[in-house]
């Protein structure tokens, strides 16, 4: 089994929210994506990734900001991690 991983950062915690940041990793060796190699996200929303066969394996915990820090900027907090699994023979044919 080989794994592809897709990390999407969404505008909010809803899977149908717009993607604002992303990265991907390809354990099959088919592609070699790098950070910043595209101006367009691979999917418009997290739901679009699900509809294309990606499996959701983790969503970020929703933690409210401390009082007085509601408008501070920091890391992108609505992170969703997806995966696709490929059989070894599928990976070798690519």
C-alpha cells in the first residue's frame, strides 16, 4: 500500500468552506509536489476532495481564542488531512 496525503486549510470549520491553503505529499512516487508550486488549490472545498475519493482522516480541534485575542493572526487553524491509498502494483505502473 502507498499513501497520498493532502492537507487543506479552510476558511472555517465546515468541509464545504473555501480552501485558503494546501500542501500535498505523494508516497506513490507518481508526482513530486512542492509548497507554492501552484496558485490554484487542488480543490475548491474539502467536500470537493471527498467527492473525488479522498478520505478524511483528521480535522483540527476547534479551540476558541482567549478573550481579547479574537482578531490576532497566527497559524491557519482549520486544517483537514485527507489520504488516498494505492496498491503497490498501481504505484509501480505509474
